[in-house]
């Protein structure tokens, strides 16, 4: 990615706990990374969750400190819509969660995941997902 400093030796984006940093160690405002690009190709899903949590905590800390700034007053939903991006809101995520949990209950399991983008987007948009 242009402008994002890459550590060729470690094969990761240069970062401090998930905050992307330049060669001098100075954080790049509003730029973060997580997962393998942050720490290298190691770990399992649990490692990635812990890693993502660390990065998000730093992002929220920076937001609370006013370090992120706003680039525009455009609502993100409007911006995504203008760009033709299908997005799922928190309410949509709750709908997906409800469907997956209901499917799981039918089988005596905690959940049965929706397995295609079409199902996820349909459920997230409030439509009935096909079984």
C-alpha cells in the first residue's frame, strides 16, 4: 500500500502495538494494522482476536484523545452508498446473529453460520436468508 511503511525483514507493516509507524518510530495518524501483517504469519484465530483487540483499543484511545480528526462531515453510510458498497449495519449484524443462533438451536448447537456473502448480505439487510 503506497505510503505505508513495510518492514522487508519481518515482512510486516512497521507498527507499535498496531499503530503504523514510520522509519523513525513516529505513528502515522489514523493508520493501524492487525493480524499477520502486524506480527507476521503466526498464531491461530484466538491470537488474531487478541491482536485485533489490542489494535482497536489503541484506535479508540487515539479517537478519545482527538488524534484521528474528521476528514469530512459526510455520514459513512452515505459515503458507502455513493460508492456502491454493500454495508451491514449493527442492526444487520444483530439480524445475522439471530438467524445463526436460531439455526443452531434447531440442531442443538450454539449457532450455524451463514456461509455465503449473499446469505450474509440478505440477512444483514433484513431479508430472510435462504436455507
